[in-house]
C-alpha cells in the first residue's frame, strides 16, 4: 500500500520493533499541488540528464576537447547525473503515483549516493579551481603538470574521498532502532533527517555528519577561495588588458557555477537551522531546489 497505515502515524511504537519501511509524504500540506509541483521537477530532471549526457558525448567524441578543463567538466556532468537521479525519480513517483513507501535499506542507499555525489561534485569544483590556477599562473607548464595520467588519478581520488567519508554513515544508521514514527515529511531521505526518528542517542551521527561537512565541503570552499585569490593576484599582473579580460571572463563563469552549486545548499541549511517561522513545505521545496540546481548548470 502506498499510503501509511494509521499505526505508522503514531508518534511512538510501543512494541519496541524497529521500522524497516518508511513513508515519504512529499510536500506536506501541499498534496493538492503535487501534480503542478511535479512539472518543473520533471522538466528540470530531464533537462539535467539530456544536457549533461550531451556534454559528456561531445567531449568524448571531439578529440580537440580532450584538454584537462573539458575532462574535469565531463567528470562534473557525470556526477551531476548521479546527483539528480538519487532523489528526483522517487520524488516524481510520490507526486504522480503516490508511491510513498521506501525500505530502510532503500532510504540509506538513497542518502548514501546523494551525499557521496554531492561531495564528489564539490571535489571536482575544487579540482577545476586548481586547473584554472595552473593554467593562469603556470601557462607554459600547464600540459606538463596536468597530464591525462594525473587527471585520471585525481578523478579516482575525488571518487574515493566521497565514498570513504560517507560509507561509515551506513553503519551509524544501521545500528539505530527506529521505533518512533516511520512517516518522513519529505521527498527524499537524508542522514540526520532519518536519524532523528531513532530512539537511540544520535550524537555520534550528528558529530560525524559535522566532521564530514567540515573536512570535505567547507575545506573545499576555503581552498577554492584561496585558489581564486592567487588567480586574481596573477591576473592583475598581466600587462595586456585584453588578455586580462579574457582570463577574468573564463574565471567568472566558473565562479558562477560555484555560487549556484553551494548557494542553494547553504541557504537551505541556514533556513533549516534558523528559519523556525518558515513553513515546512518551503523548507522542503528549498531542499529540492538545492538538489536540482547543480545538475541544471
């Protein structure tokens, strides 16, 4: 059954049995608008898949685009497709088919790939900032430094970092007993959102989540800013005004991608933390925008 049973709606399960299935409500209080809300979701998701798929195909087909910058762009597009696919098909199933049920393992798998692809994307953006730094500060040694072999190793390192930091979350969640309500007022599962429904002490989950955030995303943002600080210093030492403008234009497009990637996510986290007067459906819509914005770039 797609609708949660009455017992599932209770605030506490007195049997002491841990739930193995959960119900995602979609956007609570706006069920009547689910069909209309699904239209921009569907268009955004299909656009993200087609746009990123086409970009990967063009870069792989055209041998002239096998430069480091385009290969990193190819990595970004691939991660974007995974990132969008972790949440949007399930959200559309909730909106269209009222397919709200998700198993505990399905929920953990969803949040695992969602969080790991977000960290992968953050890592690729950092690498792209490093690529621009090398291209602008060491133009003559650019191809010698960023060889195809090094790019491959960087890609593997970005992938391993993301999966190794998120992997412990599986065990941190599997150890919990979910005896509270099994109704999640959201369109997708996420680490702390799911952990809050456990009866156990979740401080380890909270602190580990904070550690992952600080050691990956926040560190990436600091290093990206440092890279662009060095890039700006180098740009203003370029004697030719035309070359300076061309270099700045290349960097501005990358900075816009960075702002649009981190911006919605940071705004969503801040509204969850401090926006207590903001309605729940607004929080959930913001969270979904932060999931759809990066792949749309």
